[in-house]
C-alpha cells in the first residue's frame, strides 16, 4: 500500500488532520488561516503565554544567557537557571527533588522506561495521553490497560500480578475529557499492592490545588513515597518544558537513567529563567484561577440546555477542558466548520485521539477569555445544534 492510498483512506474516513496557520500570538483572539477568530483551542489556561511579565523575564533571560544551551545537561548544558528552576519546582509541589525535561512528551517517554523494564508490569488507564502510551511501549514492560478510572478492574489486575516492579500510570486531568483521576484511591491501591503511581499533571499544574500546585495538591497529596508527579510547563505555565518530582532517591535514579534527559540538548536557559517568573505568577494567581472557574461555570450552564435538546453529551468536567461529545466524525467536523463560519474556533477531536464514535468539540477556556466571548460561543452553538 502506498502512502497516497493511506492518505486517501484517512480523507475518506473524515480523519485527515490539518494544521491551521496562526498569524498572531496565542490568545482568545487570533488570526487563523488569515481570518480573525475567537479561539477556544489553547491550553494556555492562565493566559501566561503572552503575559508581559513573562515576556520581560524571557527577554532578560535572553540577554543574560543567550539563546541556546549548546550541549546536553551532562556535557555543560546545565545552567544555573535550569538548576534553580528544578529547586523551585520541587519546593512548589512539595517534593524532595525535581528533574526538568525539554517537553512533556520527552519526559513521559524518558521516565516510564527508566522506572520499568522487561518483566515489570504497568497498569495504564485506557484514556491516557499518547505520550504515556508510547512510553509504555518503550519500556518493554507488560502492559495492562484498565477501563477509564475503573478501580475495580485495576485492583483485580494488581492482585493477580506477580511482577517484581509495578507501576500505575494515569493522566491526572484527562486531556480530552477534562475529568480528574481519583488520585487518593489510586495511591491507596499503589500502596496496598506495592506499586508506584506516576501521574501526568499536564492539565492540572498551575490551575488545580491551592496556589495552582496541581492535582495532587487538589487532593491534599504531595509527591513522595509511592507517588511520582510529572507536570508540564507549556500549558498553564505558558512557556515550554516539563518536570518530574518525587523522593530524592527516585529523582536521582531518573537523572541517571531517563534517556530523554541525558541524550538531548539542554533546555534554552532563557526559557528556564522565564519559568521562574511563571511559577511566581502561578503561585500568586488566585485571581486568574477564580476568573477561569467563573468562565467554566458560565460555559457549562450555557451548554447544558443545548446538549439536553440535541443529544450531544457534556461530560462532568470541572476543569478548563470542556468537551462536547457529538459522536460521528463528519457530524463533529460540520459543527466545527459551522462555528468557524461564525468566526469561532473550537477544534474537532476525532479517533484515534478519542475512542470511535466519541468525536467531539474540545472547548478549552483560559483566564484571558471574557464573559462576552463565552456567551458568543454559547449563542453560536445554540444556533448550530440540531
Ligand atoms: C500536552 C500533554 C503532554 C505533552 O506535553 P508537551 O510539553 O506538550 O510535550 C503530555 N501529557 C498530557 C496529558 C498532555 O496533555
């Protein structure tokens, strides 16, 4: 089969993806493919990607540290801003130690194979992010997948398992559904069955928990013991990068063995420098989180009647990720196109990113949106819905 036929098949199934061209910086109002749109597509939950304080910090970072790191972190590319950021991150999430990575995808595919090897066993939620799925493959460990947040099935799998090392792996906030994993119960299972629990907090860090300390903090938990927390710095933190935090013993081991932290050029020090400012804004940003939460409540109140009428489904998400499940691929694309005709961009998400028959609009809100903009989206969907 040629790649052309495969491409044609994707197209026929309504699964061809297209990267729309952004002609302006990330924000609620953008030029997309040359047209002004109101965007509900970004994960810049606190509006930090273009925050003046962060731009200032990055500019200072550039003038103090230059652009590139020049080498991997073990060969001279580990700069003071990188080291300081790791200490600040550990402190912020309440862990003994943290290790920084260039991106969240790199973090996951480095951490999991470093923790688990051939003969070990991984227990993974079926709705985990693609990077965690690939991470499991790279580890060569046995892969047991459990139905989304199904603790009963997970416990059955754990109790039947005899592997020496075990790891439970889950998104903390699920990236396409917006729901929150039951971390206290998962940790309890991890402790009872002598397993590690690694949570991917890409969508909780900065927005959930006191001062935005993340989903673990939301439940009163801290990294340490059996709990290892990975978080990303390109979403709410507004920059780029990721980290893993936990007990010093675990992080020391990851520093020695996570290949995506060892065999890659160090992160640009200007960015790790800027991230210190990002952490400061997150920590003092209760007002931003309050604005975001008010918008989430407003959007859900507006969407519920539309869904009740049309047969669309609004899952129980309390986070900034608000999916509207429409079902079919073509039907979902049609709704997204109709929105775009009205100047509104909420991306259509189709399989394999989500299960078959669960194509959806993925609406994401940020603190930079205004109430009127949310109302505009609700009004447009009211017109479009069957
Ligand atoms: C975005 C995301 C990642 C990848 O993080 P990047 O820093 O964008 O590479 C990993 N896990 C989840 C759940 C995500 O949503």
